[in-house]
């Protein structure tokens, strides 16, 4: 073993070890942290996944010193709980948010857990190393890792994280579902991740390996064989005689599963390179830059404004932590839209953008929402998308689907429209256009947490400056009331963790003033004032407040014609992520089944993950604490209810949960989530989710084949529809992007309360399908009946088109009575320390990697 102080340059592909100890036995690795209610203290798939990712991320930071900052030292992390927030603060500096990184880890963890929930994967023994199908399981495992690499190389990181989650689930299951630990093995299997290495000494179905036992745990019932065998779950195939659980070995299995997961992450890092690996896990505080551009002849000023802002962002942030890691560009006109251009290279993005010019005529309306949908499919989650246009949408029928997609992707859409809805410009028109023609933009902006800004050509370059501000990862502060009410001030709270507060006012404003807690006011006069700097562009006002701000209650009073819009934003690292889920308490794998949105009539759990807890005013202050969440109607601002939050696991992890009863979710309109708490000094904290939520009328689950799509094949998909409220008649529609043929055996369904229906779909992948590309399948369920006001429910499924690789086809396992291990492999010497933390935390031991492991890692990658 190399000494702890060995220079990093002498080490192979590295990993650090963190693990939980002194845990009670359980059956296997449960899906996620919600499983701890059924098995307190158990190690879950989520624990293993997040801890392995944090270890490899730390090693990445150790080997790649941050520009302009001192390098990290391993000894600074020894004996400490390893947290994403701490890693980001140490590497990028205090105040840089880890929100995207933690969201990416959440995507991988949820995809991992989904293997135990989805009907196409939960009972497949090949995906869990069950039923003596170890060779087939290894083939699926290596295939999922290969698909991860291909999807990441195509910059579809959402799909890559889904396949990575599936691969890690299988890899971790190998150590809890096989007898590898019972055979006395102290290190991960040396051949499991290498496609060309044959798995030997595998038991067959008829080989006796242990005696029958009906107890909860059965030590000492192995028959002394050295064959590698597996467990059985579910009813097919049925368990043969002589198989029984060994719960007492849960901890040893978890140690090896964690080591193997670190191996897998390190393999991906070597295969993708440090930049590619960082993009896979969103190891950056920066947002992406995504433009949707109308390219018709009247858009010259708008296109120039987009170019100026893009150039400014690229030049200002190049080489800094806030340099965008992903660039997306989608042009549109009438009747066409696209193609989408995606890159991680700022120079390529600028070159592509610079080649776009306003050409040709084109009458209003345009194919704006089709282009926006294409951008959403290729823009990373938690990003801002900016739409530049002067025309209304021709494809307004896509409004509901695009709304749902913005919430599934957690992307915020801002429309910069250089045509006022009350004004007619010199653009050709086929017909007289409705003054309500821009309502689809308003609906999408509301659903995504964005906004629609109407301006004029002469102001577009100044108004477009909000692009740079928005990708700085601003949070929107809650206003009370949320909309302007005549002669009533808007109120918002400023805490000590907020910086760079800006107030934006848009409308026919005659006057406004802003007042701080000390009673000092500032009006609408341009230039410097006692509270900040005011700029004015037509009907658009921006007030940038001076730092540091006085904490407490601030007021805004606006006098205007109509209803002006007011938005207050600020920079802060203290924010939160949230997810919905259904508790699954029966069956072999209890856990939390994830939902994109709550479902009417269904008991739903809200899981909150607070980011930036370490960013308190003084390092010695106690951590901020959050006590409850407020649900608020978006349209009128009414409070729907308050739900207490319960902490889960270690406080520094920032995990909170709340139970949302069906009566609270009986709202028919969108609602927002607001997190309420106090900082370490007892001052109030108030954060709002960046996007509103909606309660959907039915549960819709769409799942596909566990592997990739091959050109020239037909892939089966499974659809489940369930109602938990009143009787419902539903119409079902499907769509595919790109336009592959899709058939279905179900188009209408009637459901009684608590009733489910199942359907089957067949996706035809043509021979001409582009390899290494993504396919998005969408199913939409619409409540039948003219009187229905329920919104449509959408289910989205991403699939990968990939040409089969003949070298990945492994020979069938050969029965052998020899020893399990006869070939030398990586020699690992783990150093394990105890830690009380849960999912995402752990104590760091000494480095355990070596040069032999490094050689094997580099050689093995060539076979993916």
C-alpha cells in the first residue's frame, strides 16, 4: 500500500473511501433515503451512489488545482464529513452554489432507485444479478456504462445520468445479491467491469450451494462450494431449494459495493476526460447558455442583441468558474425550425451564432414553440432559455406540452418580444391577429418561472442584458402580494445571505419608489440614488441595489396603467431543490417512487434538499434551520397551507421531508413552494422555488427497454395510467422526436377511482436512424369532456439510438469447479473510518489506489 503522503503524480486513477459502519443488518440495498423509514440505519443505493461520486469529485479537485486559488489538500478533508457544499466552497470559493451538482447526483440516484420500481426493470434478473444470470447481468452492466459514455459524448447528460444510474444499481446489487462476500472476498470483483474478461466459476441453476433455512438470517448454511452464485427476488424465476438470506453480511457487501462504485466513476472520468466527467455530473456553479432565435427578415436588431450578449458572456467568463459548460442554439422561422446546435466549446457557439442573419420574409405567426421544445430537449436541467422574437406562435397547440416539459426539465424560459401585443408592425400577415396571440408565451413563462418582456427594437440591446444576469444563478424573492395591487406596497424580505439584489419593473409605469427597513426611499429617477442605481429602457426599469443591503422588510410601491410586473432577484448560495414522491412500503424494496408533479387524490411526499447550508455569516454560527414550507397559489397569491418539515439524516446534508395530504393538493391552478426558516442568529429566511408546480389529474408512467435502441428494430414500451380521484375518461396521444413510427394498443380509457390500466406501445427505429442520438417519446393524457378544466398529463421517455458493438458480446459463462479468483487484479487496501452521516456524507480515509489499478483502468476502457 502506498503511504498516505505519496505524491499524487505517482498514483493511478484514484479514489477515496468513505463508508458507514456499525449498521444493523437488512436484506439488500434499498433504493433511496426514504427506505430508512422501513430499515433505519440501512445503507441504500442512494448512499453508495452519492458517496462514490463525492469521492471521485474530491480527487478531481485534488488533481486539478483551481485557477487563481490555492490547491486543495487531502489532509484538510480527513476526519470530516464529506459534503458537496464544502467541496464547492473549497474549490471554487465561498458563495459558489453546488445546486446543479447536487441536482445531477439526484438524477443519477433516482435513476438508480427506479430500477427497483419500473415494471420493465424491477423483476428482470439480468438487471439485478439474480437467478444465476451473472454473465447476462455483467453484459447489461457493461452495456449501460457504454451507453453512458455515448450519451455523454453526445452532450445528452440527462440520458447519460439515467444510464449511469442503471449501471450503478446493477453493480451494487452484485455485492448484495451474490455470494461474493460469503466467499471471503475483500475487494471488488476484478473482472466485472471489463467486457473482454470472462467471469469464471459461476454456479448453474441446478448446483447446490447452500442448505434450506427459513430464518431472517442464515449464517453457516453454505455448503463449502467455491462457485459464485446469486440470490432470487420476485416470483420469476422461482427460488430453487437451498437459497436463503445472509443479512449479517450487509455491511461487508456495502463496503465492496462502494469501492466498485468508485471504480465505475473513475472509469468514466478516464474515458470522458476531466471536462467531460465534470459535465456529466454538472461539477460547476455555472448555468448553460441557450438561445432560441427568430431569423425572419424583421429580426436584425434582436439577433444583433443576442450576439452582443453572447459575446460579452463568453469573453467575460472564459476560464472562470462561471463559464457556461453547455451552449444551445435553435433558429426558427415559418414554416421551419432548427436544427439544434449544441456544443461545450464557446468559440464554436460564437461562430455558429455569428453565421445567423435575419433573412427573408415570413409572415406572422412563426414556429416558435416547436423551436423552444427542441431547445428544451437538449438544454441541461436548471438552465435559463432565452427566446428572441417579434411574432406570435403558429404552433400554439404545443403550449401545454411545452409547459410540462419546462417543469420536467426545471428550465426557466424568458421571452424577449419586440412587438407589443397592442401594436401592429409592418410585418406581412395572412389574417388579422388576435390581441391575445401572445398568451401561449405568457403560459409557458408562468409555468417555467420565467417572464415575457415586451420592448422595442431601439431598447432590445439594453433589455437583453438580463441574459447575463440570469445565468448568474439568481434566485427570485417572494413578493407579498405577488402581483401589483393599487395603493398597496409589495413587500419582500432581505437576509444576510443575499447579494446583488435587483428590482425589475415592466409596464406603463408613471412612478414607483423602493423603501428599505430604515425608511430610506428611492424613486424612479435614473442614475445613482440612496439605495442603488436605476436604468430605464422604454417600459422596462432595472434597479440594482447597493451591497451590503440592510436586512429586514423592504417595500415597493408602483403606480401604473394596467398591471405592471415586478420581479426581485438576488444572488445567494443558500437555495433548495425539491422533489415529489410516493412512498412504496410493500414489496422487497420499500422506498420513495419519484414524481415530476403531485397527482390528484394521492398521498404525496415532498423531499427538500437545502443547498449552501455552510454559507452562514460567521463560520461559528449555527447552521440555518427550516421549519415549514408554504404552498401558495400563483395566480392570486393566496396561501393554500403550511406543512411542517422533518429533517432526515445528518443536519449538514440539508434533507427535509413533508407529507402533503390530498386535501392540500386539491387546487386546480399552479402553486408555488416557499421555504421558511431562520439563520444561525435567529433572523428569518425565506426562499421560493424557481418554478411553480401543478397537480395533475392522473398518474402516468412510461417505461422502455432497459438497453439502447438499435437501428432497424422495434422496441416495446409500457404505459401505466392510474386514477386516484373520481371516474375519468381519458384520451391518449403520443408523439416522437424525431418522427419515428409509433403504434399503440390504447387510445382511450375509462378509469374508476383507484383503478389502473396498462397499455403497450411499439417504437419502430428505422435503418436510417442516426447512431448516438436521443429519441424522446411523449404520451399525453387529456380528460375527456368539454366541461373539464383539468390540465393534460404528460409522460416523457428518453431513449438512446446506438449501433450494436460486436466486441461487447461476451461468450456464455463456462461452468467451472475451480476457484473463483485465479487472476491477479487491482490490489486495494481500504482504510475505513466511522461516520454518523447519511446520503452524501462520510469520513475520508487514506488513499487506497495504486499503479496496478491504474494500468487496468486505462486498458479496460478501450473495450467500451
